């Protein structure tokens, strides 16, 4: 029986907090008669507080504001302001909220105006925000590291691409993405091919028994094996895509990674068909005892949104 593994998204663990309490103190007994306060002279120079620290604070705040941008996570359909709370990127999670134009909105958070490093923590934080938002909204996910200078720039983005965003939001309404990867044991498949293909089996026997150079025979054997593996892989992919066609809205095949992976695909699935898609993947996994199936989701439709964005100047 094939291995079928579904990876569910783990929620980040709750951060433990502790409350510091002040150390207990004993109340000192006050003297019965307090000494009289010293007399002030009639002429006393009063020093005005220096405004240097206040001015420096203003300059620091201005510098910080000049270096602050707006990180855009995704686009949703909403005409009213929404606050999602402190779930954004950063050591202290940034507060995530919306910036609007008409009935669409960008989900954003303040961020330093620098290129964001695609570290594991940052990428997970980016995904976490999109996953949180998609619980109640259809989302158009933005690429990691999308930063604008001001809210005005974001509104210009929404204005200039309003028709495209509205069209995609309508088409993605009520749909989510699932990822499916299929892996095999290459050496095991080669042994099966050798047992099934007479020409390959005979050539391998000749190489084993032949005395002297076997270079050309081994080259021929390698070409036959590669062709057989390619044909077997294409057959598996065709059968799997066909089996999932009627439980998905669309599919996309991405480049496989490594020798073991033969399929790296994404499927767009209606929310109300999620259970059916899940059951179908499990059923397919039971048919292929030499394959391992790994699938994840639901995700925002990363693989099914392709909008060319151009920020135009306000007219």
C-alpha cells in the first residue's frame, strides 16, 4: 500500500509569559518629628529644562518614519476596515490591518523599508498571515517581500489594478489550493522495469557475462532505462491527474525536485469539495503500492494567480 501523508499546518505554540512581582519590603518607622526643610534664598536661579532631548526625539521619530514602509501580504474583498491583530513579521509581531480602495483592500503591516530576508521565520510568518486571513476571506496572495512606501502608494496599486483584482477575487471565490507531491524508489522501479522488459533484461545479462570492454553496452542499457523511467513516470502522472480531474477546478504541474520526486502539482479545489478531494487522494494512494503521496493544504491559491502589476502615478 502506498504511503499517503497529509501535512497539516501547525499553529505556532503559545508563548509562555511570566509576571514579575516586586520584592517584599518592610515599612521603616518614620521619626516622630521630621526635620524642617531648608530655607530657600530670596534670589534663586531657575534653570529652564533643556529642549535638546525633545528635539532629538523628534528627529529620531522622523528618521524612523522615513525608514518605515508597508508590507503587503494579500488582497481581499472588503469595504470596511479590518484589524487582524499582532500577527505580522518581526521579533515583536507587527499589527496587521487593511488599506482600502472602493470594495477591495490590501492586508498590510508596518515594516522597515529594507529588503526582507527570506528566512524560515519570515516566510512562515508571511504564510501564517495569509492563512489567518483566508479563514474568512478569499485572498490573492502577494509575493514574499512586497513592500510599499506609504498607504497612498498601496491605494494607487489597488486603483491601477482594480479591475484585475476584482476579476481574480471573483474567480477564486470559495476556492483553495492543495499541493500534491508523488515520490518513488527509483532503484525499485528499475528492478521492475528489468523484470518486465525483455530487451533490457537481456542486455543486462550480456553486460554481466561479457569479457572485455562493456562501455557501449552500458551506454545502450542506460538509454533504455532512462526512456523506460520517463515513460513510466508520464503514465503515472497521466493517471493521477485524470483521477483528480472531477474533484478539482484546475491543476498545475510544477518542476519535480530530485530523483525521487516524479510529480509536484497544485490543485485548485472548491471549499465544499475538500473532503471529496481528500478521499480521492487516499484512494489513489492505495492503488500504487510503489509510490508515496504527500499533500498539503488548504493554502491560498499561490499557483493560480498571475497578475502583472504596474503602479501608475495618480492622474
